[in-house]
C-alpha cells in the first residue's frame, strides 16, 4: 500500500506544472485598490491605471496610436492560472496547499493563460533600447514611454 501511495504521489508531482509569474502588471492609482469593484477596463478608461511594469521597467501609458503592422510582439499583459478537469480555477492559496488526487492520470492541474493585452516594440527599436513600446488594451493601441526612475 505504501508503494502504491508513493507511486501515485510521484505521478502527481510529474503531472503538476510550476506556476509562472505575470509578464506585465498594472500599477493602480486608487486610494484603496483592494476594495474597488471596478474592472481593469473601467479603471483604464477613468485614468486610474496609467502605469505598468514590463521587463523590470515602469512604463507610463500615453495617447492612443493608429493601427500599423510594423510592430513586433515581445510579450503579453496577463497571467497564468491553473484549472482542474472540471474547469475550477485554483486560487494562489490552494496551489500551495498539499492535495492528493485519487487518480492522478485523470485529475491534473492544467495551466491556462489569461491575457489582457499584447506588448509590441517598434521594428526599428533594438532589444536593449525599448524606451517606447506599444500595448493593446481593450482592443485599442496605446503608446507607453519608459519612466526614468
């Protein structure tokens, strides 16, 4: 029985995928951002979200830009999350708690992306010099300028 339990635990560990961090995330300008019931789209339209972090740098969202095709996709704004076979989303707390499946071959956690938008660079911009990038939010293109501090 112990051998079977160890084997099932090993199968579970082999099936579990490590969670990744967000590629980019927003800096909200709310008095109490934990209590707000507004969506990211509403906060963006009200001007409450005007900065975001990408690649370790802070960018300020500027004006909208016209749609062009000379942009290179360099990332996305979003996060990875886990679901089980019943499409139940696992919380951050549940991911860190020990959980043993009865049948690890059928019951696995699957990683899915939740994308809010894409991050583009200009074709002429070099990888090391990304002072200006373009982001897609709410189906609109915005120019974002790198903050100095």
